[in-house]
């Protein structure tokens, strides 16, 4: 029997580049995970393919999925629904494969409540710490705008405390490398491999 796969949640504030990093992960050499295609009610953009980028559905269809208990999590984002179909995630984890979700923060918090052993990665903009200083130094924003931006950044930092890892998205290949390192290390966590060792100990007969 194989071990259950690991659920990896990649999230973070809007505009931080989650989609780009996820795409880069899917194109990198390390492909030991399956990406869970989300469902959405937003309109398909040029070049997008149903079933590859998203499952594009009507509001009615999406709400029916929710009512049927078919969503692991979902959120309303800019007037549209976005959510993770539960069935694919469960099946793939049961097959022993890791599953990657790329979702916004409200959905991530729902997963946190339902799947505490998932790995939660928060992608951060590179300038978070220096934001105020930088904005003031640049001199292009008035004080009110700076305060608004910094307030947003503070909110983002507060959200970060609900995650296990913070990954700076300064350069996409570097962010990808950090995430891959996290995944590899998480697989070595004692709590994740304990069952295997317990099993091994039980089956080891010591002869004297
Ligand atoms: P976009 O419309 O640009 O493709 O995505 C908008 C936002 O929705 C992004 O922040 C993206 O991460 C998020 N998103 C995509 N799929 C899901 C999902 O299944 N659940 C949740 N909660 N957010 C999602």
C-alpha cells in the first residue's frame, strides 16, 4: 500500500504572480505533483481551454456543485466563483500523488480548516518589508495613497501568519526552486513518514 499524497496549497495576495509561478512549476523538471484544475464562473480568456485552465461553468452549475457537496473550497472573487472540485483532489491523493492547488486566500483558509496536514505556502511580493520606505522615497504617491497601500500590505502580512511558508516571488525560477525545496523537505517530516516506520518496526522480528 502506498502513502497518501500531500496536498500543497499555493496562495497569496492578488497580483503577486501565483499563476505565473504555478505555470513555471508545471514546466520545470520537477513534475512530481498533479495540478488540480479549478472551476470558475468567469468568462474564458483568449487562449484558455476548458478543462485545462479551468472548468468554465455557469453560476447555476457552480451553485449546484456547492449544493451537492462537490467543492473542497470556493470563494467569490471579483463577482465570480472560483473553487476546487473535491473528487479529483481526493482520488489523486489516494493514488499517492501530491496535488497542487493555486487559490486565493479565502479559499486557502477553508482548506486549512478541512485539511490541517496540507502544506500552506504564501507567495509574497519582494518589496513587502520596504514598501512604505520605498513609496515615500519614490515620491510619486501622496500620503493617503501610501497609507492605503501600506495598510493593504499589513493585511497581507497578517494573512501570512496562517501559512507554513513564505516564499518571495522576486524571480520566478527562484520562487519555483524554493517551493520545490519545501515540497521535498515536507515529505521528510517525521509526522508524514511515521506510519511507514511504525509498520516497519512491527514487521521486524528480532531473533536472538
Ligand atoms: P484569474 O481570474 O486571474 O484566473 O484568477 C483570479 C484569482 O482566483 C487568482 O487569485 C487565483 O489564484 C484564484 N483562484 C483560481 N482558482 C481558484 C480556486 O479554485 N479557488 C479559489 N479560492 N481561488 C482560485
